[in-house]
C-alpha cells in the first residue's frame, strides 16, 4: 500500500464516520471477537475512536446496499489487511491522529462566540453511504448534499459529530421507546421526566409516539452511556428534543442568541452583529451561559453536568461559557430543535435509571 492509497483510505474511513449520527452498533461484541495480531487489534490499541470508525467503514463496505464508491473502500480495506504489520501500524497511528485531532475541535473555542455552522447532516441525510435512490459519489473530496429532513440528532461542529454508538441511521432507525442498545436509551418516561426537569422546560420538551404502544407518548430524550473516548473525555450524552415553537426561547435563554422566523424560515442573529445567518440546513449553537443551566434544566441535571469531564476542564480554565451544552437548530420553522448536554458518568447512570424504568 503506497502513501496515496493509505491517505485515501484514511479519508474514506473518516468521511464515512461523518455520515453517521452516532457510531456503530454491537461494538462490545465486536471488540471481544477481534483476532489477535489483526489490524483491528492495532487500531484498538491506538484509539478506540479510530477502531470504531474503521469498524463502521468495514461494515459499510460489506453492506448489501450497494453504493457508488463502496467498491473502492472495500478494495483498500482488503489491501490494508494484507499488508505487513509495520504498514498496518503506520495506518493505525495515522488514523488515530486524524480522528482525535478532529474530535479535539469539539471543545476548541475562546468562549466568546455561540454560533458555529454545521456541515454534518441528520441521520437520514443523503451522504456517500446513505440509502438513497440518487447516486452518491464517494471520494476524498466528495460532500453530502444538504438535507431538507427534520433534525433528529445533534449536529456537529465544522466537520463531524462526536457521538459514538448506533450506526447507519438511514437503515437502522431507533424506535422512540426505552430500549437500550450498547448504552443507547431513547424515549423517556413523561412522568419521570416531569420529576427531573422544571415545569417550564418540561413543557418545551418534544413528545413523540411510543412505537410499542402507539396510543401513548414518551419524552424525546435520549441518553448515550457507552464506554470509550467520548465518555472519558467529554461525558455521557443526553439529547433533548425541543418543540418547534420553543426553539427561539431556549436559544435566547441558553446562548443569548436571537432567532428570527420569516415565511417559515429561521434566521440566527449573532450577538452584536447587524446581519443574520440562515442555517444550511442546520446550525449548532455553543458557548452556553453557565448561569442558565440550573434555571433551565434544574438542580439535578446541573449537578450531573458539573461532574462531566468537559466541564471539569472548562472550570480549571475559568470559562464563563461552556461547550458542554449545545443546541442544534434547522432552517425550517416546522422542525424541532435538539439540545445536547454532557453529564458525569455516575450522575448520568442515576438519571438513566429514573427516566427509563
């Protein structure tokens, strides 16, 4: 494998990871079955995040849903797995560096801006590995077309989502019910959610049908408790769907950002700016006011947030704003928003037990 092929494969693996809203399913079982001396063992030794990205790409290459560019990915993976161990080690090191350098951007920023654009699309967006009838070209420079579908998961910073667990959302949609898959929990109890959150915010949480009992509703709250790099460095993730009519209110409360709606389209007014930004198709607000967290989410969630690794780092840096809370807003008035928080492990597990009984 020459340098060009290695670089191309690294880009394809990273690019495929960018098409996922989260990471691959069944990683715990897959880790236990990794052959000794394999490229996967080398990757896992370097970085679990890099291994997850490789594992997801490998599954995509073997998928029966054929996509343009899939054959090239499969070919390069096959070439890599037949390389000497030195070549495989070099690939593992480079992929780990690439993945972690991109991930590190998630917490970069000087705390003075709350607006960051997001190129990452929701899980049904048409990307190189999406299941679409339209042909998609996969290559190091290819990009995903914009999606006009509702945002159903947290978007990202400039290039990637950092939430790792379930895979290929286009083909494996999660039901809105309290079922756990590799640490993923969706569809929280409305009764228990009311006990956790202040009444005002509870009214803002999106309700969704329970797929097991269509006549009943659940709160659009998801929790991700997977072990690995993200949990160790940022915390356990909680995503909360915000009703469409409440999006401007919580953009203002949490990020001091004005949201204007005109002819069914949302616009963002940056602080101190005279212009406005149209999400394309979504935008992610960061730099949340630390003082707003208790008022909005309540004391228990605030305590859990304060225990997260990302906030612990920010506290040492004496930051007034935090990147541990973010909000994804689409450009369409009819779509819900999504608030994402990172929580400390012990507190997150306790909250999970309450919401998904």
